[in-house]
């Protein structure tokens, strides 16, 4: 990728082209959009070796940059992960097109018939770190929902993102849609991010997907509205009425399946009643799996644990580390999560329906789970094909943001010479 002397001019050009493409996408035929995604999937499959070569360059850059093993895992692509990208593109292609869908409709005594229908947002800016698959996921979901998108991936994933982006453009052009509908910022310059955040003339919403530093920067500097994807400080509460076998299986999976994703468990809360009856064999399981368990109180009696500091609670480790403590029942667990959580994903392990209902009612995280791994906090696992992020705010979209969440609505009002008295 070459450097650009005039970042402002480059970003203005991207924005104006995206706005023109968005106008055309807003009324594009649903089958045409699906065909673009199917062709993009075929291109990714055909160019697998090229994408892997590009990713190898990014991995070299990441190693030179000193990325942690978990962040390197986020950055890495292999044959199976590329196959997953292909499956995601095909799944989104097969989904029902949300644009133009009637959400609700009603008649008024005045004689008016009113419909609320889905409409694209317009132009979306997506700023993300490390994970190359976000290029395909975000591009595909924006296309499906009739939005143009400007993608700004992390500096460490530049080559992988460019290779995947070229496949998306091939799909668009093959289906007769404007290639400018999905654009990639072609520079590592941070000035490009600042420009994107101020482009109110061209961009309708910004979606940041990354760590606390990135999201905080976007929220501070953006003049464009933001869908916040805050850090994933995911909690698991093992209740006194938990099934121990289920708990052991879920806890280990929630922490260890992939430690560098936002759905990885970062804090384990153990009900004292469970601990006094069964101990905490899941902590031994975690240690055996290579996880550093930073604990307090009685949990420090378990061999292999290390003392936790106050800063370890409310921290997104994105690594083989988890904080753990004992709580005196579900109400204390809820209080802890309210204090240290990020409203992303929190889970209760219990066989008690009343306790689960209290957990679900009194917490307001974007995703609440029972007896299931927090690693399921993912748009693909929710049946959305993919996601553009997990929105942790409360306006417009919450939880996994798929194609439907990337639409707004408008009112269609029909009369028959109707006048107001």
C-alpha cells in the first residue's frame, strides 16, 4: 500500500464515491445483492492461496510489532478460517433482504393507511483492529442492508484486508453493482481515522470494533453518530444450584476456546454454596488448560492460583488469564457485574429457574446467557451469518449487529384525496 500525501483529499474522495454508491444500493434488487455476495464467496475460495500469502505478511508485521499470542491468533488466517469467511458470505447471501420490509402497518380513522418500512442507513464507516474476517463480515452485512461502507482495518491486518476487499469488489462488479459500495482505506495513517470520524457530509454512522482504547478514541472524537462496540468484560456466575458437569464444560470453553475474542470469559464468580458443596474443580480445569487464574479469598487455597489485584476485576485480558472470586449468592454476583461489567455478555450457570430469572431481570447486558458458553456471543452463532460488532449501547442496536440492525425505517402514508379537518 502506498502512502498518500493529502489524506483529507483521499478520504473526501472515498466519501463522495460511497455516497453515490449508497444512493444506488438503496433500491438495488435483492437478488442482485445476493449474487454479489455469492460471487464474492467464490472469489475468496479461488484466491485462498493469495489471501494466505497476504496474511503471512501481516503476521510478520504483527510479530515485529510485538503483538501478544492472543492478538496474533486474532490476526491469523488459515484454510479453515477462510472457509468460515466463505460460509459467512454465503449465509448472508441466503438471508431475507431487510430493505423495504414492512415492520408494522395500520389504518387511521382519517382514512390514512400507514406503514413503517425498513430503509438503509446510507454510508457506514467501520473501524476495526486485527481480525481480517471483519473486512468480509462488515462489507457483506452493509451490502445486504443496502448500505455503502468505508472500511478502515487495523494497521497490522492491511494486506489481508486488501486481499479480502478485492474479492468483495469482484463480487459487486460481477453482479452489476458499483464497486465503490465497499471501499477500504488504503493507508495505515491514523490521520485517515480522524478524517473518517469527521465526515458528517458523507458518513451516517461509525461502527468501532476493537479494544477500549479504539472505542474510547472514536467516542471522544467522532462527529458522526457511533454504534459502540465496547470491550467484552464477560462474566460467568456459577450459582449454588449449578450442575457441576455442565459448569466445568462451559467455563473452560468460555475462557479457552479463543482467548482473544470479545466473547471470551474474563471473570468467574463462584457462589459460596457451590464452593462449600463441591469445591471449584473448574478452577483446576482452567489451570490445567494453561489459564492463569487470578483469585481472591478462599479460591487462593487452590494450588496454582495467584493473587488477584483490584485492577484484575473489570479488565479485558484477551489472553489466557481470568479473574475469580467467591460471592455470597446471586444478588452479590449481580452487584459485582453491575460494578465491573461492560454490558456485553454475562452468563449464569444454574438449574434454578427463579435464580436465572432474577439474573436476567436485574442485569441489562446486551446478551445474557444461561448454561451456555459466552463464546456464543457472535452474530454467526445467532443465525445472522456474521456480525459487524456487538453493540453495547442502548440506542438503535444492541447485541450482535447484523443486516437488519443496519437499517432504519421510514413511514409510507397512503390516502385517497384525504384532507385534515
